[in-house]
C-alpha cells in the first residue's frame, strides 16, 4: 500500500512539474520614462518621468512579475523604482549593450514566469527578436514613452508581440 501511495505521489509531482514547465513566459517591456536631457547619456528622469514612473506602479504590479530588469542607466532604474518598492523586488541591472544576453537570461532562468523589463527605445527590437518574435516589430520612436510591449513565449510554438498603450490615470497621463 505504501509503495502505491509513493508512486502516486511521485506521479503527481512529475505531472505538476510538467505543468509548470509548460507555462508561457511573458516579458513586459517598457521604455524608461521621460528624462531631463537627451544630451546627457545618463540623464535622470524629468518631473513628467517621475509622474509616469509612479503611474506605472498599478499597471506593472498587475502583471505580478517574478523579476524586474533595468539597464545600468539611472532613467531605467528610476522608472522601475516605485514598482520595485511596491512589489518588494530588487531590479536586476544588466548592461544596456547586452540586449541579446538579457533575453537569453530571461529564457534560461525565468521560463514560465512574468518579467518586466525597462529598457531603451532603440534597443527594444533587439530584445524582442532575441526573445523569438519573428513577425513585424514596430519602430519605437524617440518621443514615445507610453507603450507597453508584451512578448508571450509559449512552451511550444512561436513567440508573439502585443503592443498596448499605458493606461495611466487621467491626471498622470495629462501631465506627461
């Protein structure tokens, strides 16, 4: 009888593990919020950017991320700081020049989880491609801050990209 229970227990564990392995991986990509200067390579956020960062908290927290990623630049870290504080997560800082390595790390270490990445407009396409999206990827312009790109990587099949507009409270959206 004990052997039957043990085998049944092991089978349940195995099936549970299979179910976890088969879950989609979701990467929520946002651009850093508005910065003070485009001429300063490591410019901090402007007031509008700080308001956007605060307004993103409920939006990003609603995805229930397992991890947050930023680059080494202040503006990405400052954009996710309010969300990180709310969720009790320390952002993982990766080099701006390592878009492909970032995607590889997510695919290797965070399969089956939701991840939020705050990155740079000119490198978003590299991240999305490295995550496996083969279809069209829109251009993220220099003056666009209000998009959310959601990449879903199924356990089987092709990765897909959905583009959404950040739905901030009207006061925050009007201020930016």
